[in-house]
C-alpha cells in the first residue's frame, strides 16, 4: 500500500467462502471499492484504501465539524455493511465509523488479537437481524387545556378544579402510554434472541420518546416478531401512543466494535 493511503475497515464477515464483492456499494468518497481480505479461519475483512489527504491525521478532523459530510459518509459506510450483513450463510460485525489502519496487515493483526471475543459475537448474531423500536406519546386530548365557559372562568374555584382535572388526565395518559410501551417491549422480547432498551436521555422538543429499544431477531422468527409488533402498535394506539418499528439492520447494538 502506498504511503499516501490507509486501510478503511467497514466490517468483519464470518463466511466459509470469500464474500462476493462485485455488487457491493462503492462506499466512502475517494475510497477504492471494498475488497474481502482473508483474516484466517473463515473471517474476512471488508476494507478499502482511502487517501490520507482526505482521511489522514489533521485532514479528517475538520470534516467532522461538517454534519452533512459526516451524515453522507455514515450512509456510505452503512450501505456497505448492510450489503455484507445480508449475504447468505454469513454474519457481519460492523466496524465503527472511521476505523482506519496503516496497512491491511495491521488490520488483520488487530482482529487476530481479539479473535476469541469476535468468534463469540459471531456465534451469537449468526442468522439474526436487528430491529429498532420507538414509542412516542400522542400530543393532544388530555394534554389540551379545556376551554371553560365564561361563567366558570369567573369562578376561581372552578378554574383551579379544571386545571387539576387536566393535570390528572395528562398524568393518567402518560402512565397508560408508558405501561403500553413497557408491555410492548416485553412482548417483542419474547420473539427475540436478545433485547436492549436504550437509557432515557434528554432530547429537544416537548415530546421525547417514551421508549427506544433494539431487538436481535433470528431470521426464521421475523414474521412472528413483526406480527407481534402490529399487535403492540394497536395496544399502544389505544393507550395514546405511537409505536414505530424499523429494520432490518445490521446488529450494531449487539456486537462489540472490531476496533
């Protein structure tokens, strides 16, 4: 490899045969097309050469301040990972965005140093796909402050009583939506090999998600899982919440990064 380029790692694939790269997406801007490099005993590194003038030290950092560039690069990375994660009789561990090595030999040595843990992850995710879940509460109804008749508005006691009733109704609606989301999570988890709820975090806006979760689903269980998701979406709707399912994705939430 020339001194003006580096190795960019997309993912590590477990396959008895060399993964076919002919129909793989082009990948990152400025990179060579993805290639499969034999890492021994059925592991293959899906990697490409990238120019140091664009991705090297001191060059990459300014790009990271450009959110549009980062988003475009992430989509290109993801497209390659998704391609190889869908190959028949193969499993893929996605690499973290911007995983770089000075040479393919360095990349192979890094993977070899963690072979035991990588093999363990490969065994767990083999034949599986990731599905995402997001539940949000519907705004309106109990959240709306009721319009009071003019006569009632003139009564301080009536006004306070109405405000308390509105607060109680909102609290009840929130509790019902949260309970439906939790029930949905546990119901879907029964159809998954593994399930992880994301820790709640502060988000801008007035209606942050009640629940965000990821499920590792074996391919033969996909239909049952999606059927359960439809039932839970109806239950959430009845409780004033919207359940959104996304996927299938590479199992990002159920693997350790190869770097």
